[in-house]
């Protein structure tokens, strides 16, 4: 680059002292930042940057581009003439020279980025001035005509326009170029990288409908106040990354999902139930859209089937899990309507369907409005591009049974007539009883209801072969199929037990003592419970373990429970747990944890005593409090005290 910087004194220094006079500048900057945050393109901002010359009002950095802004606003608007752009005042260079200087500086500072400088003004181009011209002047000859006939085509890169091209505006171009201080070889590139934005008006909140209007106004004001505070800060903070900006605004949560929506699948034990998959696929192919229900008993594999089936379809898929095994976030958050709506709106936005001018707040009214508008956008996309959208909402039986939210997400599901063609909402649950009345009526139609079937005999044999149990005879395979009736969870428990068998006779002994699955996994749990319910110490240990939020670390457990009791747990209950290693265990299925929660709190058969439940949490709180402060278990004391 050629040419010396126009202004030797960093203008940002004076700007920090006079921040009170820059209201319009920072109002416009606030709007620009909000737009870029909303679009998801903003990577960083710089404010009052002494290195940027006169385009120091605001810089916004994206992946490969830097936009630098200079704001010139007049209280009463008015006209902006060619002379206003090209004439300097005293030691102050012309505006076009200031823009050119900032452009040159930033190209040196940010090599590899496209630098675009912006002049933003609320004034409108003059139609009363007379621009420099030669013997063949253009007509009309005012600044507004020059912008339309010459500047805008040249800025757009259209051939035949701009400096060096024979035209009636040639004299004007040369006058403008000289005023910029740029040499001829830089001028053409600068024209394409300079935005002259006149007649700027703040985005009118009155044009925004409903609750979004108030939120938009509040958001703009919040960014405005934050910018003023940042520029006036004695620390002289200049650059903020997107994350730092969101932290400063306290907006981080608005741009993040409240919960992760990845459902773990054991690829060894999972086998698609072909008939159920065919039913689901058939519904997608024959129905125009609307609700579908994927129903099954605990452990029947409905969550895995829905997750895996949708994973391999070309449809756009949005997932929401009201329950995920071993998730680190509090499960109660997932059933709350506002969290559901936030995650749903954000996930659909990430798929390219954005509604509104502000990032979503945790505001149910705003989120509901956006969700329904997004459904309409998804419908329009289906009409134009032919792509379907499947929204999978799973684990709904957990909400009323375990989570008890203030307002359940079930209350804010769209009514059937509000789900447009091209959009399918698949609800996963043990039964349809929790669904809203109209949704329940809809999914009781045979073509909208998929009840998970058991694995076939061949499917059970395939799982047995996958896990490589060793010497298993054909008769024993038949016994496994008979004992489990093709129920995936019953099969998994039995396979887990058989993995521990070292001899053929051990395999047979396990098969001989296994309670057959008879339509409900709770029956198996009860049968096994009866065998140990008189073992007071083991029952007490199970009562503590089932109330833990974290992974069950048996080494830690042995610091407060005897090794003998833990050994009995390992011997008798290992198959009910997924084992990360020999000492880190997780409940294999949540249904067993829920079963134990009730059984260990019973004062008499079928009567759950809340005092007993609290006493387990009290003991766990005391254990956690006794841990060293650096122990992760020490942090669990608060949870158990609350419970």
C-alpha cells in the first residue's frame, strides 16, 4: 500500500473523553452488532480503535471480512452534498480521505481479510449541488445522480463504470479520487470496498409485532449501554471476541441449547426392529405431515429406534429428548416448556430458518410465536424444495413421572391443525396418556401410531452372535429367546449376566434361574427384588446409589460402605449396570433406577415414605460434606441437602 496516514493523532483518544456526545453513533453500532449476532456471523468487534484511523467507531470481524464503520449523524437529518464528502475542514481531512485512510490501515493490520469501510449517515444525498464537470457535464449534475449513475454501478463492479472509464462523470471521479489521497492503482479496489449508506434510519420497533417489539427495544438499549460502558472503561478495552461480548451482555445462554440432545446407542446390543421401522417409514411416505406416536414399554427400544431410523433418513431432523441416560444436566430442565421452546427454536434456526430481529429470550410468549412461524417456514421449504422436516420429541413419559416442571412442554405442543404439511412431529413415550387431548386423539388413528414390536427370533440370535458369549448351544439360544420374548432390555440384562459365565454349566444355571419376561420389565425387577429385600445392608446401599446424580464410583463408595456389601452388589447386580470399567458404573436403564427409588423408600409394600427418601439424601449430604473440598463429590452435598 502507498501513502502516509492522514491523521497522526489517534482520534480514539479524544473519543473516550467525549463518549457522552456519541449517542447516535453507538445507537447505530448497537443495531449493527445485534444484526450480526442474530445472523451468527460475528466473530469479534473493536470499538474506539486507535489503529483504525477515522473508521474507529466500530469494527465487526467475521470469518473472512472486516467491516469498519464511521457514523455521521445530524440531529435533524438534512442533505448530504458532494462537498460534504470531499472537503476537509482545517486540520480535519475530508470524509472520503478518512475512509480511504482507514481502509489502507486495516488492510495492513488484517492481511487476508477483505476490508470494507462504511460511511453511515441519516442525511440524504443532495439534489441541489453542482458537481465538478468538464465541458460535457452530466445531467442532472447533483450528488444523488452521481451516486445512482456512477458510484453504485462502480461499487458493484460493473464494467464501464468508475475511474478511468470515459463518461460524463470522469471529471467528478478524478476530483473524488484526489480528495481521497489514493493513487490510481488503489482507487478501483477501494470503490468496491467502500459503502456509502445515506438516509439511515434505526430499525423501527413499531414495525415488529407482539412481544418481540419490547424485547428488541430492550436488546438494543442493553448493547448501547454496554458499548458506552466499554468505551468509558479506564482499562480501555478495544477488542471483544464473540464469546466475551456475550458474557459481557450476559447473553451466552440465549445462543446455546439448554440441554444436549444426543441419545446414546449401544451399537453391539441395538438391532433395528424391522417391522416397527417399516411402519415408521411407511407413515413418512404416505402421510403429508402431522403427528406420529412411537410407543413402547420401558426398555422396548423406542428411543433407540427413533434415533437410529431418523439418523439415516435424508429428511431434515430436529431432535429433543426430555430424558437422556447419564446426561450431566439436571433432567428437570428438559421438561420445562420454556427450555423446550428455546432449544426447538434455536435448533430450527441453526437449520436455516430464522424468525425475528433479536436472539430468542427465555420468554415463552416470544418463543411460542417464533416456533409457529418457523413451522410455516419449514412448510414453505417443503413446498419449494420438497424436503420434509421431522421433529422427534422423545422421553415424554419422564416429564410427569419424574420431573414435575412448572409448565410442561406437553402443554405447549402445537395442536394437530397447527402442524403443516411437510412437517412431522414424532412423539416418543411409553403411552399416549400424557399427551394433550387433541394430540392424543390424533395419534390414536392407526396410521399415526407405531407400537414397538419385539425382536424376532432371528434378531435375538443375531444379538447373541454379536456379543460372542462363547459356547452357546442352539437350544440355549432358543431358551434366551423364550425367556426374553424378544424384549430388547430383558435381552440386554440376560446377555450381561451370561457375559460373566465362564463355563457351559454356568450358562445353563443362569438360564434356569432367569425369570421369564412377561410383558413388563418391572415384573423381572420385582422377582429379583424379592430375593434380596431381606438383606438390609444391600438394600440400604442400593437406596443410596439410586439417589446419586453422578457416575457410581465404587472405589469412592467403599470409603463409606463396607467392602463386603459392595462385593455383594458386584456379585448380584452387575448385570443391571453399564460398566465403564470395573469401578465406574451407570444404571443400564432408568426404569431400574426408578424401581429402586420406590422400593428403597417403602415403609410397607406399595407405600412410599417420603421421610425415608429424605433420610437417604441426608446421609449422602453428610458423606459429601465430609469429602475434601477438591473432591467432585463435595459439590454434590448441595444437591442432596436440597432433596
